[in-house]
């Protein structure tokens, strides 16, 4: 049975995902019809009904539903047994339970099993609609994360790389192009942006052509002698403590990928040896004289501007060009705010209890979106891990977030003066950076409404549209901030 009145124009839309549907499981026909019509007319969504728990379970397995509103006392299959089946079959639906005054204990048990919330009968209509609205917003976020995971794995076999940012999609496309080659790759990005995750994604995308292992080395954590031994290996007796022969990472990564993290920290004398290896594709173990051929793809990463290190004499220009065959620039998280909700929901799933991942309240999400994230994705991950530990009732609120999240740092001179470059060039970059920040802030204030953004900024609608396209800004990310 399905409601027939025409739905209202506005509802909790989910434009980037599948249409949201509701299912009402209630054995009393009058109550079932009343709930169906109330939710349909209030939310503008499809609302199906089931007269008992067995019928509800059958419908949940036949088609996807976002929300299930179920009575606990039903024939054939009770609400609690229905929830047990939902958990066992891992059906992706958010459950709200209703119960009579004498069934509060069962409702509490349902909450322990993962129910979103419960209402005692007769349910207050306004309260029920608001509860379903909140649940729909959080359900849409969970569904989006799952869909993105599946989409990314299908396209590129990425591991732990999740994004809906247009700029990151360009990175993913570049990874897919690099996968079939043996080209050396240089990944550049601020600390915490996920450079190693991108390197692993390249390795996984190349698995058929290069089935060897992925070998990471943090060049900044080792002194020159240890780094040389770690990369090239050593022969027995080559130095004090070398009690036997040891293969280095170049050999161990044969047929696979060697990831040189923080390549900008490598001493200049060691850079000469790396350059020779990249040119000749051969190594010598420390203390040995045998030339050993290597078959390995090298991926280097740095958070430092290597061009500046070259000018300061701290990095060899010839090594830079050997590494910079394919360059991947990872944008910081503050430049892709549309990724914050998706990543936050993903980390909730990662750090939450199995089957009981916490949800993020609208107020907490607003704090997350305001944060500039100087520590990037790593800082967001740590923040959500802390919040998951302290969110006792399964909802992350602003109080659960670390105190440094959302705090705006007052930087008086964010644009560094570089006297080696002309003033007009730097003014152009400064103007573009400020313009993009202004438009993003205006879109956030106007909930992604182009006309209102144009009026606020004093520009024409056409100009705003052109600039949104130029800076590759996703308007939908700002529209999702709106409740209801």
C-alpha cells in the first residue's frame, strides 16, 4: 500500500545518491495508514507499509529503504526479532521503533541493538517528523560513503582513498594513467594530506603489471648511514654490528614499488647515490662491490617545496628532474571542504563500535566545516577517533571534538613574499586565492544558491557561475549544509 497525495515541492533531497524511501511496519491498520500519510505529506518521500515483521523483512530484502519505522509488538515477527534479522543480514537501514507505554524495556533493548531512537505511542507527529528528518540526513551520509567506496574501488582499486572533490578526482584520473607505466612519481602535499595513501593507490592500481611488494621508507627519520644501509643493504662486516649480509629496500621491493617519503630530507651526499641508482637501475650494497640490477618503481613524496631547496643548495636539481617525471599535487583539506562530511562519516565507521558507528550532529558538522584543518586529513581522523570515544549516546556533538578543531588561527601574513618572482605574478596568485575563499564563504552562507551569492558579492550571476567553474567548486556540498 502506498500513499497517493501529490508530494510537496521541498523535502530532504539526496541528489547525489539513490532516492530515499521509508517503510512503516505496524499491525494496526489505522495507525499504519496515519503514519504513512503523515510522513509522505511532511517529507515528500515514498512511504511503503507492512502489516507484520515478516512482511517488513521481506520488503527490506527486496528493495533498499533509508528508514524503517517499526512497532515492537507485531504478529509473525516482533520488532526485536526483525532487528536481529536486519543485523544478521547487514541490511543498510536506519531503524526507529514505536512502542506502547508498557514496552519501554523492549525499546531500550532495541536501542542497545542499534535502533536510532524510539517513541512511545501515541507518537507526537511533529516529534516523529523531526526525528525522521535527522535520521534521513545521517542515513544519506552513510549511504554516500558506501557508494563512494564502491565507486572508487571499481574504478581504481584505491585503498583508503576517499573523496568527492573534483580536484581529487583529477588525482585519481592521473593515478589510473600512471598505473600502466613504470614512470617515477613525485607526490607533493602538506603533512597529513595522505601522500602515502596515494602512493599505495598507485601501487594497487599497478598490481597486475607489478605484483611485487610496496616498501615505504621515511627518509626523514634516518641518518645518512642508516638510510644508505636501509636502501641498499650491506655485506657482512661492512661496519661494526653488521654480522651478516642484509638486502636493502631496493632489492626487497623487486617487481613492486619503493616509496621514499620526505625525500626533501635526504642529505646531499646521499642524493648523489640515489641519482646514480635512478640513472643506472643498479645498486651496490654497503661494503660490497657487486652491481645488482633492480626492477622497482620509485615513488617519492615531500611536503617541502623542492624548488626552494634547489635554490638554497639543499637539493640537487638533476635528482629533482629524475624524480619529477610524473607529479601529483594533493590539495590540502581546507581547499576541498566537500570532503569533510564524507571523510568524517568514514572515520565514524572506522572507529565506532561494529554495527553502532556514531552519527555526527548538525552542530558538530558545522564545527568540522569551519575548521581550517592545518593537519589535514590526519587531523580530521584523529579528531573523529577522539569524538567516537567520548560520544556516549552514539551522537557526536561539538563538545566531543578536540578543542583545537574549529578554532580559527589568526594569520596576519598568509601570503609569503618571494623576491625571486615578480610582483605582478604574486599579486595574481594572491587575488585568485582570496577570490576563491570569498566565493566559497559566500556559497556556504547562501547554501549554494548562485543568485543569492551573486547579490551578496556584487557580481552578476554569470560571473559567479564562471568563477565556480574556474575554481572547480562543488555547489552541492554547500546545499547539503541546509537542514530539512
